[in-house]
C-alpha cells in the first residue's frame, strides 16, 4: 500500500484503457467505486456507511462530464472528495454560550479516548479567548484521574474543582454552583470513561445531564477507532442527545474514517480535533482536510501551514540581506541551524501522512544542533563575526569551553565555510525564492 | 464456559442487540453471492479489514468447492476453522522466571490498567513483582500505577514527573535483583507511533533492559485497543521495528468492538496474542483463546 501511489493514480489505471474523453460510463464508475470502497474501508469508514456513500457518489458521478483539466481518475476523486466534505459538514467550531453564565460543557466518551487531556485543551482555548473556565473532576473511578485533571488544569493555567470520590452527580452540581458563586463563566465536566453498553454508568451521565442541564455535551472519540465507532456514537447520542464530537489523536497517522462514520450516524457536528500532546494542540475540525486524509491523500494542507510556521520569514529576509552583503557570520550560521531544528517538528508532521511512518525521514540530529550551539556560544563576539581569527589556541579554548573536542570545532568551521561558499555561488534571486519557502522541497 | 461468559453476564442484553442482526445468516440455506456478501459484511464490520477478509473468503470458497458443501449451515464451522488456524499459527512462549515485561502502546489503550491486572495475577501465583513506573510523561500516570501497585501490595519504583524513564527502569531492575524478584513489569508512556523521538526513548529503555538484566526472560507486549481499526497494523509495525515485539494484549473487548484487527495482524505478523482485557476488575485479564474469540464474532 504505497502512500504515494495515490488513489488518483490507482483510478487512472482503471481508466487507462479509456481512449476517448467524454462522459463517465456506468461500468467505469463501478470499477472506480470498487477502488474507492477499498480506500474507505482501509480508512476504517464503517462498511455500511461506506456502502451508502458509494451509492450516493455513483449516482452523482454517472453522466458527469469530464473536465478538460482533469483525467477521469482525478475527476472521480474530485467528486468523491467533494461528497465527503459535504457529508462531514461545514466547519463549526463554535461552542454554545449560555445566556446566563456559567456555560456548562459535559465531556463524555469511552475509556482512553482522551477526555481529560481534551478538558485541559478546551479550558486553555477558552482562557485564551478571555473566558474564565473551571474544570470539574467527575471521574471518581479511574485511579488518579482526579490528580491527572488537576495537573492538566495547572498546565492550562485554569482553576480546578474536586470533591473527592463522592457521587459524580453531586460533584457536577456543586461544581456548577461553585462556578456561579465565584464568577466562572464556563464549567467543563470531566466524566469517567465508560462503555456505551454499560447501562448503569450511562444512567449516571443522564443523571448529571438532568441535574445541571449542560449546554454542550461533547463526545470525545479516538480518531483511530474502527468499525465500532458507529455503535459508540449512536449509543451515546441516543442516551444523551450529544451536541457535538471531538476527534482526538489526529496527530497519529490514522486515516480517521471514524469521523465520517460518526457524522453519518449521528448527524452531529465534529467541532474540534486534538492534534498533539501539548495543551495548545487543539484546532477546529476541517472537513476538507479530513476528506483528503480518509482518501489517503494525506493532510497536506496542515503540513504546508506548519512548514510555513516553522520558517520564520523575517529571519529569512534578514539572512538574505546579509548574504547579499556577504556578511554571513557564524552567528547567522547558528540561526540557520536553529531554523532547521524547528523543521525537526516538520519531520513529525510528515509522519502524519498516512503510511509515511514507514518512510525513514532524514531526521535532524537535535543533539548535534545543541553541540554546535555550544561551540559557537563559547566563542567571543569578535570570533563569531570573523572566524578567520580562530587559530589553534582559540579552537582549544572553544572546545574546552563548550565541552566538545577540537575535531568538532574544526568540523563546525568547515561546515560554515562550505555553506558560505555555497551561498555565494547561488544567485540572489534564486536564493531569495528558496529561503522564502515558496519552493518547498517536497 | 469460554472467556466471554463472564462479561456476558453483565452486558448480555445490550451487547446482544448489536449481534442479533448477524446471527441469522447461517440459518439460510443457499450458498450464493448474497451469502458471501453478507459474510464479508460481518468480517468487515468486525475490523478484520479488507485484505484479510478477502483472504479468508477466498479460502472458504475453495474449501466449499473441495468439500462440495451445499448449505450455509455447513460452512459455518469451516469458516471458523480457517480463522482459528490463522490465529493459532503463532505460539506463545511461556513465562520463565525471573522475567521482565515491557508494556508498550499508543495513548489510551489501557497499558496502566493491564499492568495493574498483570501484577495482581502474578502476585496471586505467589510471584514477587516489581513495577517500574516508566511513564514519566502523562500527568498522574505514576499515581495511577501506584494505586494498582498498592492494591496488590507490590513494590513500585517511580520518579518525579518528567524524569528520565530509562533511569526509572534501571532502578527497578537493580531493586528486582537485590530482592530476587520474579517479575519486573515496565510501564512506558503512551506514544503515537509516528513520534520518532519517543520511539528513540523506547529503544533506550530496551537497551537498558538487555544490558542490565540479561538473566531474565524478556517479553515485549504491545497493548492494542479492540476499538482500534486498521491503524493497529501500523502500530504493530512501527513498535516491532523499534524494539521487536513478542506478544499482543488486546483490551476493551467487553464493549461492542470485535477486535477483528487481530486477524489482519495474524495474516501479516507472527505475533501471538497473550491476553484479553474484558473489564476494569483485577481478574478481567484472561488468556487468549482463538476459538472463543472467533465464536464471539459470529
């Protein structure tokens, strides 16, 4: 299953016998849909949902005119892609706001979906928006769950409320009362993970719902969930009438077909997705990106966005200026290294492309960057700006000061000279373009 | 009997509601395209995956032809046998003592809970257990593990949050040697398998164990969540490449997920399944039985 043998390519193979352009015929569409079905199943879209979806797309595609600019394969992918986006709904990352605060948000989901982590992320986001959220610990079952929420709250810089292991219904109502009294405008209830078929625990959630009347009931779902996603989502929705869904662990390389399944069976919007382990790693749900992912086309948009973030444009402009004046010093060399260091995150991001984890990324050795940094920082300002003055005794001193060896210092200086030479040879125009990141290496 | 009898007590009714729709298929008589299509639906909806499903059905069709089977009822056992033999290809190495178990997996699959159950079960067999709280990353992970350790009165070696996991494992091994413990269980931080730096940390722990405790039999267990779909394949592949896995533990089989991805895995890897998690109680970790597992799908 090569990632780069994309769905489009595979489909083109089907259409390769097609000589004359024109309308897509029923037979060709059928063959193509078989490929699409496999793609959806490999992405963990529920088989019934996939079947339904294929039917809809087939109806739509038959008789569709092939656009001049596209190959038949691309054309089909385009139709499928559009339909996926349509099905997964528009971006709707807004949380309900209660007319009379506090707004109450109840989190729910299976064990290990990532509820507690997500509570912290939501609280952090709300805080950044100028709100005053309160995290309430209603998971009295899992060992140390309360402690975990407490740490999560600290990391997010928000307040935390607990009542030990008394009844979760009571904790919820006391938490909301506490928020009212103390002027918190949003309450986030962290509930215990539970199976959707555990009637007793589902009743507990219904009790909380009855008691505190949450404005949002958000189902947290692991993006790696397989076929069972429909059963889980349907059960939670039937019992609680959820208001939305949060997908977690989208920083993995899963294709996340669960998103489509859940939307198809509940009709409820997917509001956010968790994209990392840090408290700020939360973003609105983008149906278009999800559609690309499900089709195995990778989340290329996010990738490009992050790449642009990693390359600091201002820094690059400055560098360009310096190079033009041929004033590229060791300090600049260091800055450049740090930029590459930031691109290390990029390697992680590339791994988000489904299947890309199998590819060996030429990873940048972060330790090496730290050593180089130490070497350069052990030099005097004069030495950094004019490396020519660094002779043997200086090298010895620098090596000692940075805890490295003379060989390493030599190596660094050699690399510096090489890059300087290389950059001189590049003409300014080309270099500028390259540095501005307009021409990405992939 | 059978390992699902226990969970079925509590969750029988609700769980059955999900299963009823597939029960009737073998009661129909004819073996036709429709029949195979319905079988395919069952396998796919159990997360067996597209490739493995195709393989299983191909094999079934062949055997139906060979054995000249005429009605659907007869195919049921043939199909089950195909699936069971696929799962039983890989044999489990029994525990010999002293042993060390490293438990790995992505976030939220139930590593800590599994370790708690393992510790309790070893203790019950009068084994002396040391737990290494190697998850120094997730908030309150070692506290969660400490609660489990306390329940079965087992020694736990931990360090403050953010500390080096390798150091914790090192200390635990020294402690186990000094106390002549039978079993060391190493918890590790949940990590998405595409985070290369975290995988490096795991390799380091692996090296420490091999260097410091060569006399112990060494098991590397990957914990998989039964709810997970085809991504489990990628998980196994990447962890296996990093440290070389020996066993699988599959958790959360008490829900409505079938964990059919084990069949996808069996088709591609030679990893045996050691145990199955079916609940939150200490005793809810039971030895894997391919037969019971396949029965639960149909």
